[in-house]
C-alpha cells in the first residue's frame, strides 16, 4: 500500500562564526552574533525569586573556569511556519545557552546532586544536547534569592528568564531569509500500512523543583506556553517523531 505522509518538518540552520560581547543582543544571517546584557534589569523586575543575573560569553576551548551548577544547555530555535512538529523551524548553530544557578548563600540550584566546579570537568562536549569543540557558550548565570534555587518557583523562573533572553534572538531569527541557511534538513512523519508499528518509550523527570519536564512550549526547546508533566499528573503523553525533533520536550532539570 502507498505510504501516507502525515506532516513535514523543515529545519534550517544558520551557523554563527563571528560571536562577541556587545551593547545589545543581535544576530545576523551572515554569522554575526552579539551577546548583550541590556535585558537584565527587566528580568530582575519581572521575576521575584532572582537576585541578579550575569551573562558572559565563553569561547571555544576556554572551559578551564568555575561554573555554578548547570541547569540546562539550550539551543536557540524558533518557529517560522506551522506549529511544533511541522512547518519550518530556524535554528542557530555555533552558539548555545548554558543556564546555571546558585543562591545568595552559595547553595547550588540542585535537587539530588549539583554540578558546580571546573567547567571542563562538568561539561562533556560533542554529545547529543551539548556544545561541540568549536561552539561558543553563552553563560546565563542566575543568583537566586535565599533558598529559591531549591524551590519549584525559583527554578521555573530561572528557566523562564533565560527563555526571555533567547526570545530576543528568536524574534530576529524568524525574519531570516531561509534560502540563505547554512544547513537544511527535512523530516517526514510517515505511515507505512502493513509495516511494523514502532513505539519508543522515554521516561522523563516529574518529581518537582529541578526534576520537572515541560511539554509543547510555544518555541522549540522553550518555556513560554509549555505544560509541566507534573501538572498533567505524570500520565503518558504521545509525541510524533517530528514533535520530538522540533523541541517539544524541555528538560527543567
């Protein structure tokens, strides 16, 4: 029988090779990427569990430095057309955001274990979901108010603050001319009648504080619009392969 093509996802990547600190956040399709700190005051006003935020750029190979516990490594991606799992997504390569956190008393943001220490020992490069040897890392380091790094509200606000920072770049990335991407990948969710049905089961965290998982955010690997697996009762959720590829799951660990 004829294959049935349910949905099509196109991911267009724009590689950044000129990455630097500057006065304001900016990204250009020619590979220029500027890291700014101008958003920090508005984030501190918006999120009441956060005392301060420090944003810095870590160049490739410059990992012999102290880091607070790593809460997440996040790519900068955005929907241009369609919804999660179909349409067109633009993503940036060469630059990734590293969210870290500690509170004012020096208590690391963690639940069952923290990862503060020398970054070159705490972060394994070139793995699925981690930067490569030649990638830049934006360190988004949060100083929580007393005890908030171990509270669900504090951790969620930390992720949301980093998400707001990335949204500045996403809004610019949406307007890029897709024909000028450096990579293009096309994926199809396909039904093949008469063939075996394959189901992959993935167990995700859903215990609270830093052990939470968000699903179906508005932006790929985002926070805004997402739903907590805890709030949904930790019930099984069905995802299509393309939804998974398109960042439908956001780890809040």
